[in-house]
C-alpha cells in the first residue's frame, strides 16, 4: 500500500503540473494512465465496475460543478476552472487512492478559498485518524470546519477503507451521520487504512447524477472541491501514504 500510494502521490504531482488552459481532461487521463503504468502498477479505476457499467479511464477528472466521477472529456480547460483529478494504483495486489483539486490559470478568490478550506479539512480529518478515537471523529472534524465556512458537505458520497481492494469497509462519511443512516462509528485501531476524501461544495450540499449517468454534479451549478489521501491510523494521528 505504501508503494501503491506513493505512485498515486507522484502521479498527481506530475499530472497537476500539466494542468493549464487548453489542456483537455482526456490528455490528463492519458498522462495518469502512462505514469502509473510506467511505475509497474495498474491504474485501479480502469475497468472498475459499478453494476453493469465499467469505467474505461485511469482517472476521474471533475471540472467545476462536477463533484466526483467525472468522465475525462475532450473539452479544453479554461482559465478560471478548477478540476479534481482522482486516481488509484494497484501494486502487487495492494491499493492506493488519492485526489487533488487544481486551479486552471487564474481562479476567483472565492474558488481559491473553497479549495483551501477543503484541503485543510482533509488535514483535520487525517489528524483525527488516531488510535483510540472513533471513525466519526474524522467526519466531525471535516464537517465542522467546512460548515463553519458556509460550505455544503456532500452526503451521498463518502470515503472508505482501502487495502487489497480499492473500496473496503468502513465507509468514512464527511459528516456525522444519524444512527438511522447505518454507518458504523468504529473504534480506530493501529494500522487501519482509510481513504479520507472530503467533497465540499461552495453552495448547496445537494448533488445529482449528470446526463452521462456517471458524473456527480452540484444541483446549483456552483463549484465543488475534492481532496483525498490514503491514510494509516497511528497513535498521534493519521500517517499519510499518498504524500
Ligand atoms: Mg477514494
Ligand atoms: Mg480517489
């Protein structure tokens, strides 16, 4: 997992450097695919099945009001856009998962703030991934910080356990759920591995599925940011593997 996560981190760092006006999400997807493959790993999203649908790409690229699961398009990025690039790597049967939101050229200050707060909320969640704490400590840290800034915390999509599969139990909500929602507030133990991934909207928390039946978008059309790390639960707080 350490190796797989390191590849994801290096990949996001490399591909993030390619983000500029005129580049297309499909270009970035190819860059992700090539980078991960060259490291001797497999792009974990490629061939990922949900029901009868199979995702064909190495990365999800979600532009502006797209929250997550963006299908890489051939529409050139424009100055002022923000895009999240989300990818996973499988190395020798173990997985790493990470996402980062990037600015395209010059972005509005309000959009920059959304990105900053979302990234900071991830780090607050990571700090709470500590032995003896509970899973919802992570959720609470993310929710409190983002809602304090007036942002919408997406409910329908959550972080997850990760290991020998890309998505494992437990689910890691970015808000403190009510008991009826069926999440488990696990006691965090040394060595548990979690993908923590706040998805934060500038406006309403509400999301819907786009016409492509895959991409998740905000219902008010306002931008959304997404940052994700694969993390190990440790005594003093989470250890980030996708660093
Ligand atoms: Mg994930
Ligand atoms: Mg991811």
